[in-house]
């Protein structure tokens, strides 16, 4: 119960939560979309903003020549979210748009990480990428409320994102105190909490909608 040791343990634990929230969270969502064969309920704008936020973080670390061990999880996460974006476009009957998006995104990342982009621009995007996360989760929460269900939104992915947000709040409090950045992390965590509450609130409705979709597909086949 030595206080300095306890703080170290808490920091390590929160660091693991952040890592889990970044690296593992997209995997259950990708699996659920593949398993159900549907991207119903996923907000494409929200996914774009999440991808942009992680991409700016990875580009900043690359341009600052940070070792890959310090930001490799962001690279892994942005690949997963890019795949998720392609899957959403595919299951909405727009695979060509998904391919165009991938080409444009690769060009954007090349430009962002190249000397052609001023370091000040990359730094600004990196500093404010939490706003992109907040906006993305706000759009997803609004979409859930508008449609009255969460569709194929993965409860596990949402929960892991929520845990990751809690970890970022604790780490930011330790590093910067009650700064503006910490307050933005709190807002992002609240947005994740709202989405998690929606998943739980609309749980039965999601099951009902999935059953209805399955029955409609069987009727069409007959």
C-alpha cells in the first residue's frame, strides 16, 4: 500500500487498458460484421473520424522518428479500422467506393508522413486528434439514437473503447493534471459511456431486428 508504488501499478494498469482499447477493440467489431454479413448500425462518418485520429498519431510518431515500439499499436489499429471501413462499404453494396477510399487514404497517409507536409501541421493534427475521436463517437451515438438500435455494433468493442478512455484520463491526470487535454479525454470517455449505455438499452431490439432481417432474407429466397 506504499503510495508511490501504488501509483506505478495504477499507471501500468491504465497503460494496459489504453493498449487494449487501441489494439484489440476493432477486432470484435470486424468479426461481428463478417459473422453477420451486415454493417447495419455502424456510422461510416464515425469510422472515418476514428481512422483519421489514429492516422495523425501514427504519422506524428513516424515524422518524429520515434521507435516503432512506441507507436506500433497505432499502426496495427489503423490497419484494422481501414479494413472495417472497406467491409462497411462492401456490405452496403459499394465495394468500388471502398477501393477508391483505400487508394485516397494511402495517398493521404503518404503525404502526411512525407516532408511535403510541414511539421507544424502534423503537430497540430496530433494535438487535437482527441477532438476527432469525440466527434466520431458523437456521430455514432446520434446514429444509434436516430435509428433506435445499435445494429451490428459490437458491445465488446464499445466496452474496450470505454476502458481505454478511462485509462487515458488517469494517465493524463498524472502527467498534466486537470488540463484541457484531460477534460477532452473526459468528454471522449462520456461519449463512449453513452454508446455503451445505448448498446445495453437497445440489446433486445438489436436481437429482434437481426431476427427480422433473417426472416426477410428467407422470404425473399422462397
